[in-house]
């Protein structure tokens, strides 16, 4: 099966004359050998990536036989379902059911027992469930590879070390969504760190030592960061607040962003953009943020669903019972008290991203 057969990786150009895919793969494979990975370790990694690709090829359509508006897997992608199930160590029927239904648990007050009710998913909900599973597997695999790399380093700890930070640069596309919002927020935080440590503190040191050097001016971007992360009024908190509502709507979230931050120097309406395509976005469909690297208009249509891409219980339980030991170990079961707490607490993608970014910034501040 060639590359363009996979939906997840067929959106961009298929060939780059400056790249040799086969040679790059061989180098990657040899690097894993140098890290001490066994042949089975490499097979586990490659097969997991392949499973994610085949998972992305599973499509859905309305089920005319469903009385509750449910969906089914299209007949043309049944083979993808079979291949995915086999590679993930899952039963085909179980994976099918977990992708097109979710489990709702209710408690009967009379006998205090849990009732399990299967809820059919609509097409877009099943697509979100599929993508959430793919993301979860890919993220856990990435973390496992990082663990392999760290274990290959021939010392357990050291006061001096070199850390490698792999991060996307500032992004601005014709249509910018939640991914670009998170990436650009991260770049704002890193830019602030650069301003403080490289420009502000170094120039104070020059002054202290009496060095007469030309001052380098810079713009403080703290107000932009506060627009995004401030408690109760910041974009992330407003998004989480909207996501917890019984019927969250992107239009309501967007309106709240504008209303709660009225007059903010870094915030504006899409119609104020210099780009014609961005000006066509309605006031309740997006917002413009003036970043340190330029103004970006964000379309909020998918902010809510992308902020809540956690696996629903059916898929999580299923993957934790995989017959594939490698896959099963990627999803260790949480202690019972954490599982019960997780049913009540909403942990958004945005909040997890902010927490991880805070850890990164603390690490940077402690090592520079």
C-alpha cells in the first residue's frame, strides 16, 4: 500500500526532490540499533505506526437501520477495520462497537448498581472517536520512543546535560484552528523567556559592568500571554468553561472571548484582518490575536471538539485489554481512585497543554 492510500498523510505533497525516503528510513532504523533497541522493539514501533495509519482509513456513514440516529462503518473501509484490529490486538467486533457507540453508565438508587447503556454515535462523533484513539496511540508511542532514547544515554543523572527541545515554530495558515492557537501560545511563552534571559538580563549585566553597548529594544508580550491564559477571562479558561456546558457552542465561546476581553490591545475581530479570506469570518466565528510575530485570525469552529478529544470509556477499556503486549503497556490502568475521580473531572487538551508547557518553562528557567 503506497503513501497516498492513507488519509492521515495524504493531504500534502507526496514527493520532495530533496528527500530520499528510503535512505532516511534506513538511517532511522540504524539509529534505533545504536540506541540498543531490539528487532522486536523496532517491529512494535513500525506496526503501531501502521495501525494508526490504517485506523485513519476507517470511515463512517449514517445507519438507516438505527432508530437513534447512529452510524456504521462503510463497507469500503471494512478491510481497514480488520487490519487495524489485528495490528492492535483487538477483536474486530469489539473495535467496531467501540467506534460507533459509547457507554453511558447510570446508577440505580434502589440497589446502588451501575446500569450500562450503549449510546449510538453520529458520523462526526464516530470520526472524533477514531481520531482521539489515533492521537492517543501516537502520543503514547512517541513518549515510549523518548523513553527508549533516554534509557540509551549511559548515565542516570548529571548536573550538566544537553536537552533537545523539538517544537513547532510560529504558524499562520489560511485557516488557523486550535492546533495553531496552542503552538503560537507556546511560542509566545518561549519568546518571553528569550526576552527576559537574553535581552533584558544580559543588558542589565552589561550596565552593571559598565559596558557601553547599543541598547536592543523589544516589545513585552505579557499582555498577549494574559489574553490567552488569564484566569476566568483568558481564552483557555473560557474554552474550558464552554466545554463543560450541556450544549457547548463555538459561537457562544467566541462571543464570550470578545465580550470578556473588550478593548484588549491584542484582540480584535476577524474583519480587521488584512487578509480577505480572514475578513469573511464572522465576529462569532473567530478572533484575531496580535502575536509578537504577527496577527493571526483563528477560526473557532472546531475549538470545542479539539479541546476535548479524550478517549471515551469504551475505547479506553478496549485498548487496555489488548492482546498485543506492547500496545497494552502503552495504556496502563490507573488506580481505582483515579478512575472514579476521572469520571467527574473534565481535563481538557488545553489544560494539559498548559500544564506541560509550565513544566517546560520551569525546566528552562532552572537550567539557564
